[in-house]
C-alpha cells in the first residue's frame, strides 16, 4: 500500500522551483510560476541541470527534505496539481524509475483549472531535459498565436498522459471537461481517452470552523448561528465602512477578478441591482481593469458598496461569516 501522499502546488514557490525547474531552463518557465513583481529577477537566472547529475537524484528524495522526512520508503503517491507541476510524472519515470528508484511510486494529476495548461513553443521541449520518447506527450497544436502560432508543447497534456491517475475537483467538473472543446479547452479528447475522476473539493475544516475562527470576534456553531450571524454582519459593515444595519441584505463576493470568475458579469449586475435596498462587498485581485472597477464602487455608490482589490485573509473570513448572500458568478466550475 502507498504510505504517503505528497502534494505539489504552485503556491509553495520555493518547493516547486527546486523540485521542477532544477531539471529545466529556468529563464523560460520561471516567470510563469512566480508573481510578476519577481519576474525581472529571473532574467539573471539560467538554471540547467544534467539528468545524470548526483544533485538531481535528490530532488524527490523525501528523506533529504525536512518537510517530508520520515520512514516512508519509496511506496508513495505524488499528487501533481495543475500544469505548474505536470512535469513530475515525466521526471519520476525518466529520472528515478529508470534508475531503479521509486519503482512502486505513482502520480495522481489533479486538474483544478483546465483553462491554464502551460503552452510553450515546441522548440522549448529541449529545455526540459527529457528523453525524446516524451516528445509526443507534449506535442500540441492549437489555433492561437501566443506564444507562437501552431505547434507547441503542452505541460498539462503531458501530465495527463504520463500520470497514473487523473482527477479533478468535482464529479460535475469531470463531466464538463470531457463534454467538448469549449469546456475541455482542447484537451477534452485527451481526457476522454485517459479517463478522469471527479472528487468533491474539500475545505480546511479547522481554519474555517466558525466555532474557533481566529479572524472573527463572535464564534458560533449550528445551535448559535441565528444569534451570532447578525452580530457578525454588523461587525463586517463597520469594518469596511458601510452603514451598520442588520436589516439591509448584505451580499459578499470573494474571488479572482477575471472573466472566468464572471467578474465582468458581477460588475454589470451590481450597477443594475445596487438601487435596491442592499449592500455589497467585493474582495479580490486579478486583472487591473476589474480591480479598478470594483475600487470605484464605493465612489459611485457610497454607503452601498465596498470594493477591496487586495489579498486579505482576515476580511475573507469576516465576509464569509457576516454576509447574508455569497455571489459566485463563475462561467465554469473552478
């Protein structure tokens, strides 16, 4: 039996930089993994490693890492999340299993958002330091001009084909992804051949437990929610500078500000319903034009709307606890 699940995401930048880009040319792909503010520094970095070097053998050695050290052995399951980590199954096979390491290890590739696939010029395959036998797994042709017209490499496609199992964040999203080119973003045919399983996305029940939430002053559970909710609502209104009135319906939105999440729908809808006896708080970051639009809300509709274009964890908890309604205008599930 597999004894350990090791999950790789693009969020833990330090880990991903070491685990993934140590094999490939950092200049090309590094900027895609980090915030734009760090991108200028990447031009000074060119980190190309040889697959046969001793350093590379340590990349996935759990006993060499203070984060994963323990008596796990090699019977482990690596979980690769989205395109940023799609190279893991390729390197596991070519760099480790080919040398008798991690022979029983498996990789589950989890698709959180198929709209982002990691498409690069086909000539960049050589930068990945992978054997030619993997070239077909990356080979991809689309009709878009970016980064170039025509033939490309597609990290997500390779992750799907080279992993032992492909999963996504819900059974319904799994159905969407194989329903056609639009929802599957040109990988629907690959997924239909590979088979994909939907597992309902979970949440951190400790961080988001209203009975112990460190970001809210009033704690509650299912027996006290009716009494606590109005108090949390008033605290939220006061915190963002809206008139405190527990009788006014308060709507909340938390999410990335881009078309996929329906930010354009959201802004257009606010202009239509804001004339009603209602308040709204929008929290999120993303495309500059949407950030500017939500920041204008309090100017256009003082005492009715508040837009916060920042990453603010405490406010996210406060909105979730205090709002009467939560808007989710996404165009598709993620």
